[in-house]
């Protein structure tokens, strides 16, 4: 049964996103920073996400995580990158594959792009801000984080069409990405409609990371997570190659509170 969570009269339309070509050409990338300095190479990375060569797409995806959002950091260049990634989701080329390893989650590159947007949203939640304030790094002191927070409704409008996608990996990626986006006070009213999807899709995922994500979200939202099987071995995340430090493509199922000793940006 399909569950629809669209509430378009309360959200900006996804078409309000800047055209991806405009983002590439009108952004002064040289004036923006990413993990390794001026983001002059960002347009090349972003264009390559839709390349016809699978190896080129794979390297671009690795760079998306490793350069433009390195270890969960929000950089100046992350903001237009998020707009670009959200805007290309409907492109049929995002149904193409990327190389997978034993550390990768399955799915086409669209699923990975949704996971990236979810990771962006994970970096700016209230939980992250609470940790940051304790450590002296409040999100409001970091303009790129503030900028990404501001466009969360627009990012949600781009992600929502895929929560009932026919591709299970895309569907799970979209639902997982919605969860941290709905941390925005302007979007809280969308949570109730997403609950069945969180429970029935993420809660029955093959991957314990997504099931744990479902449990955490439902518990945080005051909903029952009864019947969802979480991770039986609490040390498995540290003992396997599916930890965020071992792959450039982290799952959106990672818990921001799990790195409470690290600055949020």
C-alpha cells in the first residue's frame, strides 16, 4: 500500500530549486571552501555524477562525500552542492549504477544521492546543535550550517517524491533522508504522515542501520517502535567495515548523537 506524505500547500515546490546548470555556472565556486580549499573543482565533480561512464560516476560520488561533505562537515561549498544534488534527483541518469564494494549500501546512484542529502541534514539537527553548544560550537556560529538549515523545506520537497519509489533502495534512502529534514520546526507537521513509512519500510529493512534509524525516529517522535528488530550486537557497528570512517558513502542511518565528543562541523 502506498503512503503519501505530500502536503504541497505547506512546502515550496521542488521546481523552486535553482536549475542545476545555473547552480554550476552562476556559483562563484572559487570563493567557497570545501575540505581541501577553494571549491574550484566542484563543478567537475557534480557534472561527473551523471557521466555515462560508471567509473567516473563512482569517483564523483566518492568525492561528493569525501571532499564536499568530508566526515560530516558542512562547508561553504556544501550549500550550493546540496541544491544541485536535490535538483538532479529526477534526472533519469540517476537510475544508473555505481561501483559497489562490501562496504556499500545497494542501489542506484539516486539512492546514494538521497543518502548524501540525509547526511547533510544529519549534520544540522537539534541534537547536533545541542552537542555543539556544550562544546562551544553552536550551529548558529557556522554560516554554512545556517544556510543549509534554511533550505530544509526545499530539500524535503525534492526528497518526498521518492518515499514510495518502486526501487526499495531509493525508497529507504528517501525515507531516511526525510527524518533529519523533519527536525526543522517548519516541517514538524509532516512527521505524522511519515510514521507508517518509517515503521513499515525502514523498520523492515534488510539493514540494521535503517532499522535502528526507524527505532530512533519513532521513539523521538513519541511513536511506538515495538516489533522492530534493532541491532542485536551493540559492537557490530565498530567491528565491521560499514562504519562511517571506513567508507566515503555513509548511511543516513548514522546517529548524530553517536559522535557526541566531536564538533558538529
